[in-house]
C-alpha cells in the first residue's frame, strides 16, 4: 500500500460551522459526508487561536512558543523543520498548496516555496495576487464583491483546488503528503453563486450571546466594546457572509475528496481548521486570547483505510498531536522535538482518552493586518471536565464543562474547586517547563488565588534546552562545557 496523506484545512471555521457537528442550518454536505464515512473528533482544540501560530503548531509538531512563530508575521525559528522536510527526507513527495503564513511576511506570504515542498505546486496568496492587476487586487479584498455574483475562478480557493486536483491526478501512484490550505471562509469571504445568496434568513443563536462578562477578565470587555452587539445592524450579515463562504469552501474541499476517492482511495484524508470565530458570543469577534469553544474549538475529521465509519471520538485533544499522526501514518519516525503524540490508535478505533490535555496559548496579536489587542499572554489547559486559563496581565478563568457548557460562570475563586484548580495549574506550569516556554516567569505561578507560593527569581529552576535529533550536535552545558544529557532538567 502506498504511503499517502491529504490534509485539508480552512481558515476561521468554528467546530459548529459544519452540519455534522450539530450546526442544524449549516450547508456543508461534503465534509458532513466525510464524517459519515470516517471519524469525527468531537472535542479538538487549536494550540493558539490565530492563523499563523496555529499553522506553526500543525506543521512543526511544536507549540508556537517553542517553534518561534508565536504571532502572525513571525517566521519559524532557525533550525525548526516542518512536516514537508521530515516527509521529503523519508522519500515522500510533498506538496503544499494554499495559505502558508509561516514565512514571516505579510498576510499574503512572499510567494516563494520553502524548502521541503515541491515548487511545481506551490501557490500562496502572493502568487494569487501576482496574477491580478492592481484594480483586481483591490476588488479581491472587497467583501461586497460577492453580491455582484463573481465567478468561482476569481477566488483564491479555486486556484488552490485546481492545483490540488492536478497533483492528485499526476501523483496518485506515488508516496505523497499533500496539504491543501484554504484561506476561505476568512474575510473578505468572497464566494460565487449559488453560495453568495445562501443563509438569507440565518441568525446566529447561542446562549453565550447573553454573556455580560461579569467576573471575566477585563480585556474581554475592552475587546467586546469594539464589537457591535448581537442586535446591531450588520452583525448577522457579517455572520452570513462567513457561512456562505464556508459552504463554498466545503464545495471546493468536496472536489478534492472526490478526486482522492477516485485516484488514491487508500490515502488518509484529514480535515481541520486553524481556529473559530467569536461571532459576538461573549461579545467577542473573530479570534484572539480566549478558550471559549466559539474561538478555540475546531473541527477535525479523518477518513481512509482502517478508520471506523461514522465514529465519534468524544474526548478532548489538541492540534499538537496531528503532525505526529501524519508522520506515523506515512511510516516516518516521530522526531524527538515533537511535543505531541500520534493519534493513530484513535484512527483505528480506540475510544479511550489519550491521557493528554489540550493546552492553548496566546502571546502577541498586534501586527500589520491585526492592529489590535497588543500583548495578551495566556496559558490554558482544557480537559474533558474543566477549562483553566491563566491571563498574565488580567483575571484568570475556570469553567466546569458539564455544568457550564457555554463558559458563562467563571469559578476561579470558588473554594469548592480549589484542589482541581490547583492541580490543573500545576499541569500548566509543568507543560511550560517541559516545552521550554521562553515566556516563563514566577508570575504564572503566583496568581492571586494561589496563596501557597512565593516569588522566586529562579522561577522553577528548569533549563530550556531544545531536543536534538539523531546525528545533530548536542548543545553544551554552560556549567561544564560538556554535551547536555537531558533537555528538561533542573539547572
């Protein structure tokens, strides 16, 4: 059997923007059919709810704070390898088509294929704009363009899909890793007929629209104050545009999935998104430093040989496990630097919890196309039972999932939950040490509700040395000049 994997992803698709996740009014027949043929992960979370950092996790197997791309427009650190490089070195044909966001350029990228991907198929948003006149570029960023009934071939997603279909036709008999990365439905959410007239009567409904942000971090009220309320003119129209373009993306993805079934049916097919969209739930818009399901929870679907049909995996997991899963499926040994573990047992039907929580982080947001928010450092843990978020510059959050599915009641100071809260807190601190988080400091430990700690200039006393792959030179110990033995240890 050939070693083949196709990873489809979209930008700004909430978990419930697919019908198969319970979105009753969502028109996503192709991805819904994919779920019926395969496995749907019910509670998957992004590592950071921002485009670039989310992708940095998905394609390096390392958390954004570890790989260097911890905000938009920040490239991966020197020496950090991505999936394409690992797979190509193992003799697998690798192609990346679509939004990359990891070259340190502006929103559209620099149009240059990175090492590790086949340049014959490379096509980022800069390449797309290079095909257009200045006037056409301006039009391509105009949300109202869809109202005029543009043609499908005017969109970025169309160009991405055509290249993906060509790759599948031409390389179906090879070992390959193909990534198809749509910018859609991210704004300006351009889409052609008939998608541009869908959802005419759609109105977003959620209990979280009632959240007055009492006892919540102050930054959320600041964030919410720039947003229109749920009943303000234009709010539902913005949501409708997102839904329309999401259905267009589903149609494009369906073309790739159909081609895969016809030409390489034994390929593992995966679909996910980078993050969600607040859609004014909790008064918040788009994405940012939040662990609300509206923003941090994402769809994740798998199908292919050995994947149980129509199955649902009910437990919490993280994007950080996807790179190891892909390499594991392709028969490539997991690099030591990876900070997640393979989900191959789950793809084969194992319904047991992985035993691993989902960690979500946030660092900085303010760059050219995201000029708001500033430095909002967050470290969070999500389990089947709880959510705990530490906001270094603000009030922390604790939610009990079964009792409060919409995260309305912040119980960070509830004495009844002290033991669970502190246990989760220790897990976050351990994670920060093991992953060599460069933003560590005693302030993460000495929270106002944690009375059993004292500030220490040495923090927890851990090193932050990187892992090394076999054959790479080991970093030398500062105190001895000899090669390091353990990457995570007390100084």
